C-alpha cells in the first residue's frame, strides 16, 4: 500500500504543555479498539502526569465497536462518545495507520515509552479442520461481519446469496447477528450504517432458511436473551425449534441462576409455545446436538454432514457433547463458521501462546513494562462490558507499577517524537484524531444523502486522502 509523507503540526488544544508534563510518564497503547480506549481512560485519570499514545493499524479508531457491532444495534455504539472524550484529552494522542510489527516493533516502543500496553485484539478465526472446509461459500462469520460492517480487509469478500438455505455453525451472539442480517427485511437494514455493497447483495438475496447449529443443547447456548428475543420477534420470519431437543429442559429451570434462567424460560416458551407468523417469508431454525463432520460439495458447498450427539455430565450447564455414531446431512448453499476468534503474534518478540491464540500474561502483565488487555490478553470472551473490566484492571496494574516504581520513570523517554522519526523515514502517513473526524464527517455526509446514519468509507487509500486534507499528527513540545 502506498504511503504518504506527512507534516508535523500542532493543534491549539494540545500545543500548550506544562514543564511537568514534558517530563511525564510516557505510555503507549497498541490497538485503538475498546480495550485500548478503556485502558487509556483509566490510566489518564489515575496518572495526571502521563502522556498516552494510542497506535492503531487502520486510519480509523474504535475497533470492534465500529466493525463488530451489528448495524441494527446503534445503541451499543454510543460508547464511542466516551472514547472520543478520552481521545480529546490533552494527555492522549491517537495515531492511526500505524502497523505494529511492520511500521514499528515492540523493541522500538520499549525504547520510546516507559510502558507498552498491547490491546490489538483478535483478528483471525478458529477453524474446524475437517474435510471440505475450503469449499466456496464456506465463510467465517468474522469475515461476514467485517463485510457488512465495512472492514477494509473484508470489502471484497465473495458472498453468494443465490441459495435458499444457509447453515451457521455456532450459537453465540456473532452467529445470531449474522442470522439476523440474513433474515431481516431489507427496508429495515436500509436505515442502518450497513455498507452499501452488503445492502445491495442482501436486497437480491434468495435466502429463506437459516439454521443455527450447536454441538450441545439449549442449556449451553452462548447467545444472550436480547439476541434471542430479537430473532423471535423478527418481522416476516418464523422461529422453529425441534421440540424433542427440549425434553427435560423445563424441569431444570428452577435450578438455574440468572441470567441463564431467564434465557432458558424464553427458549422453552419459543420452542413449546411458538406463536404463529402470518405468511412468513423466512425461517430461523436453531438446531442442537450436532457436530460438523465434513462439508459436502465439489467446488461449492452443497451441504454439511453432522454427527448426532448426546449430553453427559451432572452439571446441566456444562454437560459435554458425546458422539452417538449417528449422522445426518443438511443441504445448504452457504455455511458461516462462527466458533470463535483468535489473536495473532504481530511481533516475533511478543511472548505468544499460539495454541490458545493469545499473549502470555499474568493479570495483564506480559514482561517488565509490557502489558496486555482485551481479547489479545484473555482470548475472545464476553461482551464490551467484559472487555471494559479487563482493560480497567490492566490499566490499574500499569498505574500501580508506575507508583511503586516497578517502572523506572526517572529514565527519560522520548515517546512519540522518537517513533515519529521512524515513521516519517518510512513514509508512513499518521492519522490523528482530528484527521479521523474529517473521515467521520464525510461518512455522515454520505449517509445523510441516502437516508442512513453514515456510509462507511471502506477504501483505506480514500480514508488517507480525506485525512491528508489539512494538518495531521502533532508532537508534544
């Protein structure tokens, strides 16, 4: 990708710095998603004499809040307002379009900062490793979500919706989000910030039935009650369960604790007291006790072969799926694999557990002066609130280590000025938060023209061109 050179200027808000601040504790955060912003938010409050630089690979901030939250869940994205306040704090600098591991190394950052906090998330997905997984139209849910949410790397994903049946493997919130996008009336999606290319493809979709398949039972589903309720109430769509999958489940409800109890009550009601939908055009079919054995087809997927399971174990919520030896095949023309994300080792010097797909750490501490938070640290678990708690905890550990002098802040560090020299030498165009706001305004303008909250720009070169129209990243004096 072509890089632009850039000028170093200073905006009025952050130009004036006190003498004390110029000798402050310098901390960098690698990753401009929820974990990065939450950690910065905590640190900046606890260490008023600190400078925090947030480096992000893309020209735009907010990570999974921008690229992972479903378009029809705008209320979840309100957390961006909090992140924006953090970014505009005079102690904080956002530096987008900086690729960790390519443009800057961990060693570069350790030399420039007193503390380095890695929060760059989980960008790959887990696979089954079974026959046929490379057939056309077997797609990861992560890529599908990125495709309809405007993630640049997924903009050219080949999504073939010229078939009536889709199988989604996995029963978490991401899987349900994908099902809802496939089954939602197009006139409702038109009001969201879904990308135009995805909207056009969905408008011509022939999909009528979406199977949501899990290897265990109703008591082990990973989606939340909100997502289930949305699917049950989806317009022009009927939800159909296999009633025999719920044998004995109603009797377990009194033994469950919240929120599992409320979720199971709704599941049982939906399965056993299903309401009639007048002339439904589409069908949502959650299935349980099935593990994929292979994907069927020559070049394009035409079905999934499943092994039928039974559940064993005394603890109802953590029972294990055991193969019975019986099999069945579900015909379909598209499969979405939604069994979890995993992180990558972006720099060879980062202590990394390849098997578990996360950075090796103890309570967010990776090495002296190096920390981790979010999915890179914990693995892909929980929701944004879970990430917030984890990021606050790691941020607190950074603050504790600074105050207890575990981190030697008496050593002069040059922070961004040092990194900036390296980036400038490589011709890297660094995108400031003010530059992002230009992109943001342009997206809102384009969205307003077509009756949407925004039309996301999906081409990185176009983002950089918009960002370049004025002053860019600033150096503290």
